[in-house]
């Protein structure tokens, strides 16, 4: 779903100091975007939309993998090497994803999840909870 769009240039780009950012690519999801994260080494982006779509996009804006059916995604995390990811779905469920966006495991939580992170090489998943607790799963 690669698309080009004509968008008006924001005022801060014209009036700001330094070199302005450059648009390299545009990717349009099927429904409104809910969350996204980028793998710093791979340059890949993991994006989630409102219909339960998960998208793995390479550094050129090309769709690598799409997965459907994981509704209620509120947050996503992607490892730096694109080895693994994690998503918060609903309030109390976290899914661990492999590089093909397939669920490897899931965990139901005793409290609402506020955030999720994946270690750079994808070996651990950290989850922050509403009660102030944190879980680190390997």
C-alpha cells in the first residue's frame, strides 16, 4: 500500500533553523494508525492500525509483512535488529511477536499495561504496569 500524497508544507519547516527534514517515503495503513516503533539497526518500522493490522515496513517504505486480527493494539515495540516485537492488546494482554509478526506467546496481566519495550536483540520484553510494577520476560 505504498502511496504518494501531496501535503502542504508546515510553517515550522520554512521558518525553523537548520536543515529541514526530507520526506523519503509514505506508507498508508488501511485504517487509522494506532502505534508504531522503529528498529534502529534494521531501520524497519512496526506499525499497527485500528482494524488489527500489523505492518512491517523496511527502510525504503516497502511492505515486508502484514498480519491481521490482533485487535485492540495500544502500543508496539520492535527490537533494533527486527528479531522480535511485542504489542499491548486491550488493557491486560501482551503478545510477543517473531520477525514474521507471528505470536510466539502471550501473557495476561494482573494490572493494566502502560508500556512495552523489547531489548535491542529481542531477547527480553519489559512491560510496565499501572500499579507501578514492571515485568521483564525472557
